[in-house]
C-alpha cells in the first residue's frame, strides 16, 4: 500500500515512530494509503533543518525566492490532472471541482505571493524637519502552518506560499484526513529546487504533530485554519509563548435574500453557496433568510433544484455532490439532521444517508438537505454543521434580518442579495462578518483581507495582510540635524 512520507530537510523520509495511520477514500469507504504517525521527535528534526536553512533563505534575494515559487506553481499546473484526481480520492469531492477550483487556486496562491513579494514595499514616515522613520520588514524565522481537510491543497498553499515568499522557513502540517496532495507537493518542491529545510511537511495527528508545532519554542508564528475549538487549543499553548497567531476558524454564515434580487442568478448561486463541496466550505451560507414576499417562490424553486443535484461517484464527470470526507463527519452531520427534527424543523428535501451501488457501496454520502420551521436561536441555526444542510427562514424587515443574521458566536462570511444599492451598503456595514458578498459568492481577489470576527478567528490573511503577518516590522528613526 502507498506510504506517504514526511518531507524534512529536503528528503522524503519515514516517521521516527515507523508507525502509520490508515488513510481512507471516502467515496469507497476503504483504506487506500498510509500516513506517517509522526510525533514531537519528527517536529524537532524538521525545526532543526528549518533553523539551519533560515540564514541563507532569509537573505536570498526576493527575486530568487520568487523564481523558485513560480517554478513550484508551474509544476502544480503541469500536474493539475494528477493532483485533482488525488484530491478527489482523498477528500471525496468531485474531480471536476478539484480541477476547476482546488488545484488552479493552489497554482494562483504560489503565483500571487511569488510576484507580490517583488512589489512588497515597507513604509516611511517623515517628521518634517526632525526625523525620518522607516520600517524594516524582516522574515520572522521558522513559522508553523496547520491546515484542514476541506480544501486541502488550496488552503495548505494559501499559508505556505506567503510564508516562504517573505523569507521564512516553514514547518507545515496538512490534515491527517487529507494528506495526499501535500505529499505530492513535497515531490514538486524537490523538483523545483527548493533548498533543503526551507519547507518541511510533517504528517500526523493534530494532538501530536499539531501540538508539537504549537509548543516548539523555535517556531515563532503559527498560521492555522480549522475548527474554533482547535484554534482555542493552539492559542492556549502558543499565546503565553508570545507567538504571532493567525487563526481562521469556523463559520455559520447567513445568506440574506431580499425580494428585489435578480432571482435566477440568486437561485443558481445559492445552490452553489449551499452545497458546493458537499457544503464543506467554511464560506458556505448555511442559514438562508428570505424576505417574506419571496419565501414561497424561493422555497418551491430551490427545493426543486436541490432535488435534481446529481449525487454520485466523485470520479464521474456529471457528479455534483461527492462523498462526505469521513465516516465520523458523516455521522456528525446526520446527528444534526436528527437534532433539527427534534427542534421542530421540517425536512423539505434530503435528510438521509445515500446508499450507493458498485464501488461506492460503502462510501459516505448524504442527500443535500433543506430544513424549515426552526427558530433563529436553536442549535441547528447557531452551531456549525459543515455539511450539505441548510435551513430557510423568512423575514419582514431589514432590521429583523440583521439581528437574526448576527445571532451566532461566528462572524466569517455573509451573502446579500438585493438590487437596492443603498440597502446593500447599509446592510453590509451592519453584518458582523469579516467578508460580505453582495450579489455573488466566492468571488475572490487575493489582494483583499480574508478572515473572520468573533469565534471565526483572529487576524486576516491574503495580500499584504499575509506578507505583513509573516514579517517582523522594525521602525528605525533617524534624527535629522539640519532638516530635509
Ligand atoms: P480541525 O480543527 O479538526 O483540524 C484542523 C487542523 O488542525 C488539522 O490539521 C488537525 O490535525 C489539526 N489539529 C487538530 N487538533 C490539534 C491540536 N490540538 N493542536 C494543533 N493542531 C491540531 O478542523 P477540520 O475538521 O480539519 O476542518 C474543519 C473546520 O475548519 C471547520 O470548522 C471549518 O469552518 C474550518 N475552516 C475554516 C476556514 C477559514 O478560512 N476560516 C477554512 C476552511 C475550514
């Protein structure tokens, strides 16, 4: 069976424990490869290699670093089909989605930060006749990156590309549930000529490898994407050590639909914002609020369209809904569907596990599910489910929907549908989320700040925010004796 390896000090090696974790193909419900069960000792080796590599990598001219990162981008592009198939097998998402979204975005992440670093400028502050201040921005040193399973290579590269571009050495840990494309990336990094120790990828469990990254004294900053509880665990170890932290956490995003929206476009986008990647995207709009006058029309057309979504083998070109990432996660989602019914919700469509035929007969599939009749404060409407489950609720006034939309501990993203420009601006300014999409969803400009408020995280990633996070600013104040 295919054994994934750690990438430490430029080499692909086995974990020191020499033990492995089963890696499942969700669509088939069976083990198809093995993941290193690494621990603190492997992290120590990786950090040692990174510390050794840092003095050279941090002073390698930005243009040289950029060239290597662009080479990695072009190798990901060259291997797009292979990586997309690997991502689909590992995660359960349709191959078509991995080909059109996940892997192209991994290419863009490297391209974006490889070119951004060449144009990255630091500030100067002039005190007229007294002094000139300028800001030096040096790489931090060795930094950690911990990523989740839902958009594996997409989010992994979103973290490591800016860290490397800024001149840091990186210890990265992909999710143990979807490690394959990070492993394939390590092969491409070797091919691209990335110097040994600059990037180290250590596989394994969060409570071993992730925890060792959080606790290692030589890792000076951590970028993490994943669940809110895990973010709090990491912060409890790293914050007292005064590590820089960027935490991108869970969400429970509202999708607010006013009656004056462009209906057809809204409906098609709402299908995507509800069920893309089986609803396993932190930005999916899982609470749909519809203005009362549009409610019945929306409900009929939406449910009709959801029932037609093609659930099937992620390998097949026509499949729109693939498998849920793990058995455990499938059971969690099904338990929330049960809870919704206990809370008085009515299932309008879906609600069940799907039993497939053929090679997917033991796979983990759930019907896309739409629920109505719940209060906005119930657990189903305030806790993150992270699957193909949405609720629909009606509202009368703008004030009412803003209050209901803001009624969770989360604050990641929101979606707003209206043709009234003044209202769009007014509501956008009052929704407590780090990202507001008006008449669109997942339209991403990589220069914009990305991240959430409250329990959805701390800090922003993307564009200059990421390069600022991965550098240490130092102000130099030079007194001017005779003025400028
Ligand atoms: P998770 O928190 O279980 O795991 C994320 C990563 O953290 C994995 O690599 C895991 O091994 C590691 N980890 C687990 N325990 C750890 C510990 N104690 N110390 C250090 N590392 C540890 O999350 P998940 O289930 O992989 O991903 C789903 C979650 O991610 C959802 O809540 C989703 O909303 C969130 N998410 C957020 C964003 C965002 O941008 N805000 C994007 C994608 C996913």
